């Protein structure tokens, strides 16, 4: 007579399998660490005490999982916390085992006796592997997707295949319903006109929204690795519109999406033919002796370099600068540092340093995989396994609208900023024929950093306070690289921190900082007002003299696809 399964024997077998899994994980780590014989990989070692502690913890948790069996409760991870997962014992168990393995692998990273950069690379590799291997990514294990397939009688699977084919044709995973957006129709809609263009950028002048404007016009230099309309997504969250509403005569650089005609362009072309030309063109159109300027992300690095070149020539056309989530000192570069070493930089220089293009999709993929669960696998599951159409979201449409970069420009930037940090070394770099010295930028500067920024860490944004010699104000906002910046006052969301003292480190600054509810935009507007000059009648038209209207905003350049 069969009395049923031998649970004790099964538990013993499960524990043995768990031990084998732990041993295999150790072998994988030794391979990652250099025991494969590859000369360029660092050697990893582990103290016996740390290994024993990890193994003991792993076996204990594995045994608890088995003993709980089908009675396991809901898993504390949003990928697995729906009712469908809880109701399917096999799926719930696979999720719990997966999370145990993930915790153990990350524990091995922390236990490894190696340098911090190697540890960061290991951590990144493990996180990518775990994100890709999650049971939620596979139809055979995803209880939620299976339930939907049954409820829709297979329609969700058919729709998922259609989504997959469509994304294969467009070359990237859809994060939003891109068919619902069009640049110039329902994003980038602030009224204005292109009044100048060259082979690097178009200059857009925006229609004043007040009867009088400040005599010092305002120039915005956005990042060239993205399109400028992140600052003009919708009227209610447009920083560009906000500037016009505050009485600033506003101009914006719209970088050209690099094509084969730009394959030889370098950093000097973006400084001289880009930022410096934009500054001088705004001066000529407005007849202003000085203007105010803003640089966002890489745009801040470009603006800082351009102002250094102008200072070396004895010119001071910019009265004040604003740097939003920008790096001048590249000591603290966060997660991106794991990619940068001598071999990688030399490879890029060999690949495209003398000509070529860095494709926009490569850049976009790199940034997406910095947050793989949120920006990659979440959409793989939704689009393909569940057959869903992602909801309309202007920010994610912008995020998918990638831009190419000239290879020589990118290679120069990679070596001289992220790798060698040469911008903060007075006289080390020659740009547009001039020695770069940020110590000569003796102008008021407003420096903003986002607390949870993974692209420009808050410590990196704060470091500019120790590099620039003029009067400075540093403000920290809540959230990340984009959401922290695009935070209009009317939304009454989040908060920001201020501290009039600027000690050596951000940690010291934070100890004395005061939190304020709402948007940092109002603080910035109050700072900018006394630096903008007197009020003058707003212009009736766009451009002036030889600078005539070329086309309506947002112009052709921003509509070019990578």
C-alpha cells in the first residue's frame, strides 16, 4: 500500500540540491573573478568564515522554503505579488527560490575580497543576470500571464506576438504607445521659431508670454545625448514655458541628430560651433551685453567648457550660469564608472575616435539597463507575455527618441571627463585653441542636484561648488535625474533642500540643509530675478536683422530620427 510521498527524503534531497546550487554559484563567481585563465580579469578570493556564513544562511532559508511548501505566503516583490502568483504554488515557489538565489549571489559580491570597482562590476553583472533570469520573464512560470491567456482565450498571446514583431521592426522595446505622440503636435509645443542654424544645432527663440521681459535673455543648453524637449514635454510641466512666463526672453539650443556628415566632428565643434556660437547669436539678436545661461546634464559640461574658453579669451558674455544635474568634476560618476577603464576607452578610440557615429540606440540601451527591471523587463513582460499596450507617457516617448553622437566627440568626452577627469585640472586641456581653467569662471552659479540621481550622483553634482570660484547656490531636489528636474510648482510635489554654507562634501552640506515642500523652480526663479536686469518691452517678432525666421519651433533637427 502506498502511503504517499516520503517528505523527509524529499526534504533531504532538496537540501542536497541547494548545497549543489550554492557550489555551482561559487564556481560561477570564480569564473567571473579570473580563475578561467583570462589575464585581464581580477582574481577573487573569499575568507572561509564568510563562505560558511553564506552557505549556512542559504541552506537554512532553502530548508524553510521547502518546509513551507505550497503554504508559502505572498512574495515581497512587485514582479510576483499579484493574486495569480499567490494562487499558483509552482510559480510562487519558483519566485521564492529565485529571490533566495538573488540574495545569495549579491551576498557573494559583498563577501568577495577585491577592490571596490571590481565589486561594483560584479554587482552590476549579477543584477543584470538576475533581472534577465526572473521567472516572471517566462510564460511557463509567469502565473499572471498564464491567467490572462486563459481569461482572454489566447488573445493576449496573439497580441503579445504582434507587439514583439512590431518592436523588432522598430528596433527597441516599446515603453509607451509611441503612435500617440508627435513632436510639435502634442510634445514640444511651446510657441517659437528657429532663428539660426548651422551643421551642429538650431537656435529656437520662444514667444514672450509677458508684456515686458528682462533685458538679459536666457539661453538653455540641453544635453546632446537626448533631445531638448524633455524641457518642453507639456505646457503644464515645461521648464521652457516657465521661463517665458517669468518674463525671460528664452532661447534654446536644439542639437542636430548626428548623421554621416558629422562623423568627423569632435568636442571642439560642439563647444565652438555649438555653445559659443549660440551665446554670441543670442547676444546679436537681443543686443544684450550679457545673457544668462543654463546647462542640463551633458549640456552643463558643454556650457562650463565653453565659458572657460571664452574666459581664456578675456570675454565674459554670460552674467550667470545654472547647472542642472551636471558634472564638471568627474570624481563621483556613480554606476557609469563600472564601464570606464583604460581598455574600454582605448577600444572606443580605436573604434570611432577618428570618425564614425555612436548610435543612439546603443546609448538608450545602456541607460535603460542601468534600471533593467523598470526600463527593460517590465515592458518585455507587459508587451509580449501579457499582450498589453503600454499606456501613453510623454516622458517615456522622449526616452525612446534616441540621438546619435559623432564618434570623435564621444571618444574625446569619454577619455577627458569620465576616465581622466581633465576638466578640473587647470590648463590640462586645450579646447578651441584655449587652455581650459574652470577657476576663471568668476560668475554667480546656481547648481542643482537630484537626491536619487543614478546618472549624475548627488555628490558629483555638488562637487561643482568646490571647482567654481564665483558666488554659488546649491540646491538638492527629491527624486532622480529627470523627475527631480521636471517638477513644476503647480504640481505641489516632492521637496527640495537648501543650505547657504558650502562645505567640502555633500554629506557635510546635508547635515545643515533645510527641507522645503514643493518645487525648487521657485527658489531658482527668485535667485535669477536680480541677475536678469531691468524690464524692457517684449519684442514683437522673432530674430533680428540677418537672423530671420527659418521655420516654426520645434524645428527640423529635433524631428530627425536616429
